[in-house]
C-alpha cells in the first residue's frame, strides 16, 4: 500500500509536550497501540512501546485459546484493510501469566471478549493479574455471540460493564462498534455501568469480492474495515460521543499522520489508538505522529487538554 503517512516533522527541543494523565495512569504520550496489531505476545507489546507508543492494548483475549477464522483473513483495500481474524488468541490465563513476566514499559490494557456479563467478569478478574487497565471488546463485527453481538444492546452493555467494573480495581474501557445508529446510547450505557472511558471505534463492517473468481475474498466472507478509509467515521463517532458522555473518549480509526490525530482530538478524544498504520506506516508512526502533534500544540500555543473537544467550542 502506498505510504502517505510519514509526516514532515521537527523535534521540539527535548520535550514533546504530549505526556498525559488519564484514567489514573501516566502516559508519555497519548498514542496507544490498538488491539489486534502486535498484541498477541507481551514481546510485541514491548516492541510497540520501544518504538514510541504511550500505552498498548493486547489482542482480544477469551476464556479459551482460539484459532480464529480460516484464511484469507486479511486483505488490503483502498486506504485500509479488511480483516476477519476471528479473535485468535492464546487464552486469558496463559497470556496473563506471560505478561506478568515482562516489563512492557508503559500501561497495558488487556482487551477481553465474552458472551455475557459473567464471562466478562471472570475475564476481567484474570486479566487484572497483570494488566493496568481493561478494554471490553463489545464491537468485533464478525464473530458469533461476542463482540458487536453483545455490544449493540445498551441494557446488556450496561450489565457487562457493571459486572466487569465490580470484578477489578483497574480502569475499565468499553470499545464501541460503529455498526449501529445507537453509538451514543451504547456509550451512555457503558458510562452508567461504570466505565472509566470509551474507545471509539472498532472496524466498520465490510466485504470484498474477487472479480476473477466471483467469490467473496475473505474466508469468513465478511470482515471489518480499518485504516484511513474509516477516519471520517471515527471523527463523527467521537464527536457525537463527546456531546453525549462525560467520561474520556479514546479515538481510533485511521490515525496515521499528525493531522489525523489532531482531528480526532478536536472531535473530543483524550487519547488515540493506532492499529492499521503500524502495518502501513511502520512502527515509526508513533514517534512521527507524536512529534507532529507536539509541534502543532507548540505552534498553536495550546496544551493537549486545551485541544480535546475544541471543535465543539469554536
Ligand atoms: O479478531 C478479529 O477478527 C477482530 C477483532 Br477481535 C476486532 O475487535 N475487530 C476486528 O476487526 N477484528
């Protein structure tokens, strides 16, 4: 894929000006590794931190190890990727044990998925043994009984979040799906359940068909679209959530340049996650975007906090 992502950036002295406190945690910058990319092993998470990520999110973990959907499970499309990985993961107990042996170097959020509030509570309890925060996956668009199957009913979302919050002292985030016209209702339900923040957005439901074979490309037929293509969808979701919620919003979707990062912060995001651009722009994306963000803040004479949601006040 053509890389339009590398920003022209200058270092602002020694300081980036983007360190931040959020959810009771300290981050060297507000750019976190999104779930699903490099997060299947603690070593992968550490590599992202070494490359400049301010925080990291694991691949989504379930109660049992899982192989995922048959391949092809990722396909490049214009301005992004379609994936239907199918939640492959080594199981929460194994991963938590491995994570406890590694100093990742920045706050780690354990992403978890389950079928009901009890499963989420159990997963939360186990993952809390090694993580600094929990991200509830209420939004994978292509899995049966989990992900958006449980994340589009506000009552169920509130019960899931509430049970997870009761099972831990760590901050609990709810990752929301864009594949609904009720994202604000769902975000409010997560907030009522005690979520410390919400993450918006997971991938947008999509599919690709091969014109030669005349068959769907992905092994699972449908998948989730990520990358630059979904950036405007993420901006709108974050903007709407900022109007309707009081808890912090973590924006994700097509962040690959300082401009795309600033846009999501102006919409209302207090921090951001980067996933697809780690593949399309390489790991340097964290430092490149952070430097560009710092330069923008310096030029505009604004703090990061000033910038959050500024589009609503201008
Ligand atoms: O593993 C996946 O197929 C996957 C997950 Br858990 C998710 O949350 N979002 C996505 O696009 N793919």
